[in-house]
C-alpha cells in the first residue's frame, strides 16, 4: 500500500510556490523583483503582472466596497468605492463606475459621484424609481436614485436621468442627518444606506449602519419619496454595508424568506416593512474571513443585484497587495444566491453565475470513476493558468482518509474522518449529504475561490499565483472514493490590458 507522506506533500507544495501551510505566504520567487537588472521586464508586463483576468479590477487606483448595484436597460451597473490615490485618502473617495451586459466583461466609465469639498462619497445603493416617486424625471429614461454617505455630512441622494452616465446631487441634502455624522468615526458615525422597495406597503425602506446607545446595528427608515425619511426601528448585532432581500427556501416560491446581511455575515427572519425579527443567528458568509491570514481576509461589503430572475452578489475580495501595479484590490467573482436546508440548518449558498461559461476556452473531461491510494494522478497533463475545476464525489461512510486537491501549489484537503475541509489554515466542518460532496474551484491570477456543495461553504482567498506553475493533482491518502464527475475548464481572459 502506498503510504501518504504529509511532509512530502507539503514540501512539494512549497516548491510549487506555497510558503506556509498555515496560510502565510509571500509572492513567489519566480517573479522578478521590480527593477531587477538580471531579468529585464517589459514595461507593459510589469504594469499588469498581477492583473486578474476574469475578476473585476479598476483600471487604476484603490478600490474597495461595491456600491449601488442596479440592473437597468440590459446593463449591470457596478459602482464601487474608488480612490485615484492607491494610498486611499478618505476625503477623496468617490464612486467608481463600470457596466456589463454579462457580469464578466466590464467597461469602466468615468466616476459617477465624486468627493466634494473634502467630503468623500462613501458607500450606498441605487434604486430604479419606476414610479417617479421622487419627481426627478426629466426625460424618457426612468430615474435612478443613489443614496450614499457624504462622509462628515450625513446621508445624501443623487439622481440620474441618463442611465447612470451622470448624477446630480439633490439640493435638499442631507436627507438623513445624525449628531455623530461630523465625527467621521468608523464605529460611531452612521453610514452605508441601502434602499429597497417594500412592495406590500408601497413605500421605500432604507437600512443603514447606526449605533444606538453604544450598540452597533442597523437603523430602519421609511419614505414615500426618497427625500423624507422616518425612523422605524433598530436591529442590533450587525455592522456596516447592509443588504436586504427575499429568497425562496429550497426553490419553493411559496416559501419566501427574508435575508439580512452586513459586511461579513447574514441571517434569515421576518420583515414587516418596519422592523426585522431574526429567526436564525448571524452566520459568516465566507469561511476564509477573519484575522491573522496574509492570504487575504475573505470577502467583505457584500452587495446584490436584485432582478426578477435572481439575486446576484458581488463583494470586495480584500486584503491583497499588488506591488508596482496601477491598481489595488479586486472584486470576488459574482455569485447567484439561494437558500437551502442542510442538516446544520438553513444556509445562504453562493455559486458562480452561469455567465462564466462565456469565458470557457477548453474543457478537460476526466474519465475516472474511482480513486484510491494506488491511483495515478487523474489531472496530470492538464496545465493552465486560469481555471474552473468541478469535481463531484461519493464518499463511503467507512472511508477514514483524506481527499487532496493540489491547485497550482495550493493544497485543498477534505478529511473524511472529521468532515473537515481546509485550505490556507482555514477550516470548516461540512458533512456530506447522502455521501455526496461537490467541490468547485476558481483560479485567477491573484485569487482562489472554493465552493463546496453548491456554495454551502465558500472560501475566498487572495493569492499570488506564479504563472509558470500550472500543475494540478488529485489523490487520496487512504481508502477510496467514487468520482461522479471531474471536469476542468480553462478560462480565457475577460479582457486584456497588456
């Protein structure tokens, strides 16, 4: 019997570019140092060395929270916190803007809402005012209204009558003002207004981060015209970047559940248009989030496009460094949200949107139905830089070993004895349902996203991948598993900036 040597496996991972199994790593030494005389670099290549190929990045400057996600006229609008200066002076924060018809190929437009008199345009949301409740309409297009925090002045609104190409500030700003606005304090000052239409009541609801009696949480407000807001309730236990929407449980449209979330967690419950009552405890959205990892901190500032067909989420994949690049930070790949029941309870699942298939360049269908410790590596010979790996397993209850997937030097491990999936020092318990386990991995230039069981558990990591390292490995250290499907898709770049 071939014995699994964990030390040998980790040493091999080190050679492939991983520096620490505990999650601490540095850029691979195969990358030349900036200005290296021994290995001259083309200027264009140096500028774009760490540019992701199918995750959104700004052309230049620092980017963080997604804002104002709205779908109108066949376009997905992605606004985002943007700073021309990568050092990110907060008083210069503006709303960057990009549009796409398919969620994968983006066109960056001029900034939508800019800083004014030293007051940065912080996070917020956009709504399509179909009924012209705010009376901003001046042409043929339906007005789109943005609500945002003018950092230091309160909550502002702005409106557009030309499909978000230009915005005008409302003369009556701020529409909501609090005593702590001028403090510009992250734990104290209210911010990040999210506006939704409450169909049952026929009015607008605004949710924002607001501390009351020194307790962090969400303040809820209502309005008939987007200009005049009345406070209705406060929900403790949440922090910034709120969002609110409904989803069917297990696809049953007769069983709609309300979901509320902040920058890193979510919960389900009841919402009556005035107040939210929790049915579940807040749960982390991303198993990679947390402190102490140099691989990034998971996703943050999760926001959604709400269409008649689906709820689509995008988030800031934070924590990475992009040396000598004209930009900093990237978005996670857009995901479709669903609510599903599992033995551990209701989970908000995140799966990559189907539009990723538009970028598939080549498919590798691996014809293998069983894998044990004597099997050859079924992924040998597949070498590509940008990937969508999909594997479906049947794991016998008697199996006491580990399934290991080595993705270009990064080990992903599922321990069948402990029902534990691990990567980069982050772990999550996940017990297969009916012995089935599905694993999907997206690999871009500077990110690794792992989706387990259709997004039941998700890990989102920033990672410097060495373009020269393309090897993949799949093996078990003990026992055997059945493989119900194993496909590897090469993903072509959504754009080229070189």
